[in-house]
């Protein structure tokens, strides 16, 4: 669990004991620098300018200060255990890590919260994923993780809970090379290394599903358009749910406006698009005229 934190201090742990080296002296670990918690430590992640977040099997702790001898530990009053050390990732806006209820975010500005609460409840999260299997990595300002049945890219949204793109790739290790901005994955049991999002390789099929949208009034969305990088043989499917019932699921071959079914009115919608092309936007309106000029 060795991690470099502020002031060039190394932090590591054994069970519930936090060990801190002297600044700029990675060989020096005085006994006076040991701090003992009341829970077992799972992972340590540095937080720029403020210290580090100590993730445990119960409540997380915030480590602050610049001198190991006087650093303070503050217990955060939220029972969000980290269930996979390899799933904890330092992002530009804080640290994301997996719990049994969803992805938890700690950021210096807003503190600790369940980032995915608006898009996943605890029951749905545990049905879709095994968070103990997460292996995460920073990817293009997003959280990218492998799990037992595949992988997903999570795009954090502070106001709406963010969104997910599901993929089939399963990897056992990942590394973001900050020098060239590329992500490398170890796939399979032979240790083969692959570059993720390699523009020279064919696109694989991915799936994006929205959260549940609640409109202000009852309506019938009657027209849609999918903006995408279409190829000669596009493989894109668009699906719509109205009040939890699937009302449309058809292939889409180009950026032309297409009709959605009539005969219902609802204020609750969900959408899904899957395919092997880069999706740029989904446009929806009650009539084709509503999409004119969009």
C-alpha cells in the first residue's frame, strides 16, 4: 500500500497501523510516526495539497499536515468502506472508490458522498456489479474499471450522478502513463499488455444507458436522432423505456431523424444506445419539427 503523499512522504500500512516516512527520506520510518486506527486500512490515496484519504473496511479517515510527527487523522462520519484497494483511483477532482452501495467520492471541496446515488441504488448496484473485483484506472478524466463480468467507464456528474458506458473488456491490471496520456491494460492470464482506446484498432461494442429522467409534464416523445461517427456498416441500436416499459428498440443507420412510437404519454423516460461507433449526441423531441436546426 505504499503511496507518495505531500511533502515527499511515503505512507504505508499494516492492518490498522499507518506508517509514515520522514520527508525526502524513504528509508527512515521512525516509530514516533506510526498512527494506529480503530479499523483496518484498505488503501491510501494522495489528495493534492491537503494530504491523503485513508480508506478502511469501515469509515474513511482524512490525513492532514506536512510533518509526519504532527500529522492529524480525522475520522469521517460516513460508513462507506472501501471493498477493493485496486478499485480506488485518484481523479482530478478527488478520489473515487468502490463500496457495496456504489462509487464513493471524496473531494476536498465537497467532502465525502455516494457519487452514483442518483443513478444506482444499493440493490441495483449489487445486482449489476461485484465491487470487490474492481480494478480501476484514471482514463481521460473518467473512472475506468474492470469487474467480474466486464468493465465500464464512469463519467462523473456532480449534479446528476454521472453516466456509465459498459464494455466487454476484462483486465487484471491497468496503468495510466502520464507522460504520453495513454492507458495500458493487462488482459488474460499470460500478462499480455494492450493499449486502451488505440485508434489503429477496430472499435468494440459499448453500451450507454441513461438514468431515469422525470419530465415536467406528460408527453409523447415522437422523434429522435443519433449523432455518431457512422461507418459503412454501422451497428447501433437505440432503445427507449416509458414508465419502465420498453416502447422502442431499433437499429439506427445514419443521422436522419426517425419516428418513435405513438399511443402513450408519460413523464418518466430511460434511454440506451449501444454499438461500435463513437456516439456524439442523442436528440429527442415530441415532433420532427422540434429537432429542426439542432
